[in-house]
C-alpha cells in the first residue's frame, strides 16, 4: 500500500505495519448491492466485532479497520491516535505496556502496538480513530479475497493512511464481547433446494453434530459429519447464492458460505444460516462443533 500524499506541509496520520501477521486485510461492512454484477458483499467476517471496535475508536460503524487472522501483528503509529481491539481474545501492548482490548486505547506518536496471538476464535479487529483511508472500490474499502477487489492483503512494511477524526471515543470502562464458543448452535431457514434432499437427510441436518474442517477461510467453512443424501440426482443450473447459504456438494458434506462467497453456484442449497448467527461462524476455528436448529 502506498502512503497518502501530503499537501500544504500538513502531517498525515498513518499506521506503519511492522509485522502483518498470517493474513491481515482491510475490512469495513462490505459492498452490498452488486451481486447482479457478480460482486459479493465481502466485509468483516465478524461484523459485530468491527462495529464495536469502531464505536470504541469514535468512528462510524462502517469505517474500515483491520481484520487480523489469529492475531500476531505489530504496528507503529506515526502520530498520536486512538485504537481499539476487539474480536478474538489476545494480549495487547502499547509501547511495551499492557493494554486492554475492548477499550479505547490512547497511542502516543511512535509507539509500537503489539497484538499477540489469538487465544480463541479466529479474527482480531483493530480500528483507528478516523478509520483506515485506503481508496474505496465500489463504495467499500474491503479486501475481497475471492474476486481480488479492494486493497491488497496487508504486508510487512505497508503504510496505512488514517482518515480525519470525526468524533471522540466514548467514555466507557469496558465493552464486554463474549469469547468465541467451542460449540455453536446455528439457526437455519430451510430452502431454497431442501426438496433436493431426502427427509432423512434433513432430519440428519438438524440432529447431527458437525465440525468445522481445516478448509475454512473468508469464502466459506467446510463441515465434516454425516453426509446429506440427495433425493434428486443430476445437476442443478447455477443460481444465486447468499451469505450463510448451506451448499451441499456431491460428497454430501455441507459448506457454509461466508463474507467472500461467490454470487452463484451449481450445488443445491439445503438452507441458509440466520444472518444474526453469521458472526459466530466468522470466529469458528477448525474443530468447532456445529449443530443446526430450525429458525422460528
């Protein structure tokens, strides 16, 4: 990423990326409204954690922040600013001193901010007062790992521009955010292709325990467990996909689509995870036990 231009001698706030971690991307709340053009929404995998980080930093909910897979990042502020860290629990230090996630953090100019490895969950979120001001694409600053839209993945040595501060951080003692659970119970709306599966397969979907496999990323979470048997053989013409769609490939193992999902697919979708439960999946590590319950 390129540092922003300076004009009129005014200093520009920046975050220098000393260590980016395993896979760090810029994310906001995504770019909805372009699925008909083949562009998925993208955005933070745990949108609630990003919203909270932005609120703590004094930003609007949709400001761009960092999504840091498994933590393990180090950043340096070129000017004094406010940061907030939420999402997967981790140890945070500012200038070598312990700092609290879930609180606005006053970071002096030149201070090194260290985000330790996540002790649970998958994704840590960092918001800076003013938001990360990389150029938007189709109205969003999110990195879409499937289509390649948006800024590149954050790498060591990048310099991230910070926008102007628009509000003060809130006066809070602590903003609690529940740690990721080892077992998830997800609400599901059946359809649109539930009729492609046998009644026993649908009964299995709501009674069996599945686990998140190691094949999980921002595109989707593959599950392992009892296979879901089809009632209809053959191929299904490609049709639209939505966030949370439970697609079932030929092997019968469910795949739940997440933020960077494709906009169309040819395997039948047995149901869709309730949007209110998607953030839970965004923090589900491989091995997490998943069970489904019919949405009421």
